[in-house]
C-alpha cells in the first residue's frame, strides 16, 4: 500500500496527471475543484475514502516562495530597488523616456502637444511638498501633504495631482507616497543626464494638510529666504536648489499668465511653455551658464519677464551679488555634484520621528542583488531554489562576468557545500541604465530538505533568506486574474476577488491552531489623490495538516477592490502576539 501510494504521488507530480486523482475524489467539475481553497479541499476530501493522504503528498511540496527575512527596512529597500533599477514596460522610466515626455494622468497616454514635461513636474512636486517644513517645530518636509494642499494658490496647476496620480499605482505597505515622490526626483535627475541622488525609504505620509509657505513668483526676497530658512536652507542653499530645479522644464502661460504672455501658446505648445534654457529635457548647467553669461535664455522667464513683480529667480540669484550662481557655473561636474547634495537634503527633510532606511546605492552597498527567488520541494524531500541575481556594472566596478557562482548556506547557517554557476546574456540589458548596464543571472540550486536554507553567497556577499514561514503559491490563488499592469484608468474597475492564502510553518513542536493574516490595501482618502494603506482586514489561517517539519495553514477571503488596489496589496502572516513570520507578500504577484 505504501509503495502504491508513493507511485501514485510520483506519477501525478511528474506527469501532472492530476485529473486522475481529482476524478477519484468524485469531483464533478474539475475547474471548480481547482478554485477551491485548501481548507475546502481538505473538508471535502475528508469525506472520500482514503484519498485525503494522496492530496497531502501531491501538493504540500509544490513550488513555494523563498521568503526573504521579515525585515521592514530591507523589504522597503528591495521594493525601491525594483522600481529604481529594473526596467519595466509601465514603470517609472517609461513615462520619462524621452525626458521631454508628458503623460496625461486622466488617460495614461502621452500628450506632448501641451508643452509639459513629466520629469520637471516630478522635481517640482518634491520641492512644493518639502519647502513648507519647519525645523523649529520639527514638522513638515517631504511627507506627501502636498496631496491635501493642491487647492492653495501657491500650488496652482495640475502638476502635483498628475504626479501623485501616477505614483499612486506603485504605492504599497513598504513604499509610501512620500517615498515615491523622492524616487520621482531621483529618477527624473538620473535618467535625464543628471547626477546620482542618494535615495532612502521609510518616509511616513501625512494624513492632513501642512502649513502653507511655498514661495510664489510675487513673493519678496526677504519672505522667500525666511521660508527656506524655516526648512533649514540658507541663502546659498536656496539659490542652489532653485537653480538645480530649474535646469529642466519651464513656466507655462496656462498657469502663470502674469509671467508668460499668451504669445507663447501654439498648436504644439498649447499650455504656452517658455523653457528655462534651450536644453529643456536635459539636466545640465545651461540655465546657470546662460544667467551668468547673459546668453541664451539668460536664466529663464522668471529672470527675463518684463513684469518685475514676478522676477522671483532674478531677485533670488542676485541676492548675494550672484556669487552662488557664479560658483555653480564654474563647471558642469561641479554643478552636478552640488545638485546631488542639495536634492538629497531636500528629499531627506522629513518630519520628526521618521527613520530613513539605508541608501539604495549600488556603489556603496553592492551591485549584486537577488530577485525573483522561489523555492520548490518535492514529496521525497528534494528542494530546489530558483531565481536570479541582478548585476549592475557601476562606474569603477569590474566588467560584468559571464557567470556567477551561487553557493547555498544551510538552515543551520553553515556552508552547505552546494553551489551552481549562473550565466547571463551580456547582450541583454535588463535595467533602467541609471547606474550602468544591468544583467540578470538566473540560477537553480538543488539540495535536500534536511539541509534547508538560511541564505545564498555570491561574490563574497551573503544574502539572507529563511524557510521558517512562507506563503505557498501553489496552494494559494487569486481569482479572477488581474488585467495586465499599466498606469491607466483601466485598472480602476472594481471587482470582487477571491483570495486563498496558504502558509507553511516550520516547527519541531506542537504547531499553533491558527495563524493571523493582516492585509495591507491601498484605499482612497478624502482630500487627496494619494491613497492610504488600510490594515483593518484580517483573516485567521486554520491548521489543515502537518507533514514533515512543516505545518500548513489556509484561509479564504473575498475583497472587493480595483485592480489598481490589488496590485498594491500585500499580506503579513504570523503567530498571534508575535512578529510576522511572513511580511509584505504581494499575493497578486504584481510585476510592475
């Protein structure tokens, strides 16, 4: 009987002839059966004569996700790495390529006859969000409060809601809207010829409007310098930040008719933009050079407008007898370096109590990182770990190798003595290119279940993993399927999704009777286009069986949400009263 049992399971796994087994369960509708939760399957099969054990054999060792160590900072960094470093058809880079591009937030489609520019608007959004900070009251800064402040005269125009609407497609439990505003600045600068700006995560979004205080074109120089001073920026800082922010984009008649005349409007420039310099889509020193030398655009329309009341850039640049502007103009590299510093200060000006993560910086941490790693185990206890490593050929790094050696670290923390060679196609760049050519090294490494894993070692670097608790994708499902990811209103259609979450828990003692799942779902909030993460939905995962060292738990829940919300949703799972063993599992497997 035991041999027959093994043969049946082996045959089912190797040939996927599961229909034979399902037929034995007397299930009349196979497609309906496949949609059942693990709990429902167990309950139904308990009524069939002896076939419950065959189900456990054949599915408990399915493909599972190799769970990253549940560390909130590390998971935030990993999510930001993905958005920042990996190319994606509908990712951040797609809407600022080329850097002159503008995408209409209401349609998700390019609209380049307006004379608007996405990259410049992202930088402007960060500036308007940050500048109302007050270092004396330790309030404000980059906190996404701009979403509640778009009706103020100081925030005129649709640029801010446009930017926030786009960013909202990527918001989730680990990356806040204010983190995405920071990422937008870093991407806009880095992708358009500018320097690398240090990026960190961990910002906390405001839940209401902050204090007013964004300088306007009419604002006198004393008030302007005082407003920047409250944010911790002195006169030289203020000039530098403004000059760096005005190297791309321009001023529009549709928003500032007191600055730009109606003659700027044309069929190909319907918003009537007058650029800050001739290289409107390139992050360079030209605006500063034009101002200092009196050539080209001479510093842009906020310098040259005939309406002296709104010559805000002229008043600012000349407030120290042009010393800062002359210093900035000394070389392109000096200008870029100063912009990198001042932009980092801007996006790291945050409210009191916010603890930023370590930097997402391939030059100071490592230019090799794992992604897309998954774990499989068969019924014999043979395990297989598959995934890829990302290698970025940063400046000063060795030329990308044709292969990497991936070594397993066992569950006990010791070298397992098992390794494989991962190779790549050096002709295929898989990254955004901001830090350099990027290559993917897929690998598969096999090892016994008794060995387990606690990490991988590649090129002298150790990458921690854990198999203590993980969601089992082969026993989990989401129905119906999501539409393809895109940053368009098509994702706003609301649907009721049936979710089955099944978790494996490694234990050598009596397992708890249940686990608690907490769902994080982006939801709308009054007064802002920015979502807020709601964690009020929970579920209890029931113990459905124990096999080998793993106890299995499962729950079914229904959520009526849009596809956009679904892509941003995740779940944490743990023993009640303890820290989550599973953190930030994106159960819809979004591939943004």
